[in-house]
C-alpha cells in the first residue's frame, strides 16, 4: 500500500469534491444554449444549461453572466459536467417571497403573478400588452371591466367620451361614431 494507494485516495477525494459544485456563470453562448462557469477559481468548458421542457411546451429561459448555478459532474469529472439548477443570489434575488404567489419578473419591471390564495393572474407591464390570435380572441366572464383613458375599435374611439354623428332627439337611432 505504498504511493499508488495515496494517489488513488487523493484522486477519489478530488472526484468526490467535484461531483456537486456551486459556481457563477462567466460567459454565455445563447445560440448554442451553453455557458462557461467559474468554480473555485477555474472556468469550465462550455456546459449545457437545463432545459424547461414539459409534455406540451418547451420554454426558453436564457441564462446570464453572474448567475449562480449548481454544477454536477458524474464521477467527479468536470469534462462531463452539467448545470442541474440555477440559484438566487444577492446580485439576482428572488422576485418575491410570498408563498402564495408564483412570480416571473423581467428586467424592465414587467411582472406576471399568479396568486393561489385568490386564484388571480395579474400581468403588469411597463409598456404595451399585445394579445395576438390567428382566429378568435374571446373574453368570457360574468363581468368585464375596462378601465382606461381611451378605448378604440379599428382606430375609432368607442370609449366613454366618444360622440356620434346625426344625433336627433327622440326615439331615432344615431349615426355611427364620429370618425368611423
């Protein structure tokens, strides 16, 4: 049990230490969905990042430099490493801490929140919200409330302050909204 045994033990300790490591993303290749991770003063080769794939969807969640990740290396060999999880950090904290809220927050402040306690989905945008449908867009609810400064349909004002043409007193119908 001479020197060869000591080398094997050292190698086993090194491999065990490399099996799970926390690191920070140092570089990103979005086209290939690969990142380099800084772990213990060394930068990894290009590693694949976790895919968010379900039965009926595939999600694209681009990673960013500075993001903390958990790296797993089967058999402790960094050449076979993969990222198994992303982590919150002081630089990238959780967008919320409420256990009743599932939250997605974008860098510009746009937020999508689902509250499981009152079953409410809220989308707060910093700019426009566009809903696009190839066929029909349907809103079904016992009560629909629209609050805003203006409401248009095909470029014509149909909001609370719209005016009609050909208004005549009595039971007659008015003309179309002005501008139609």
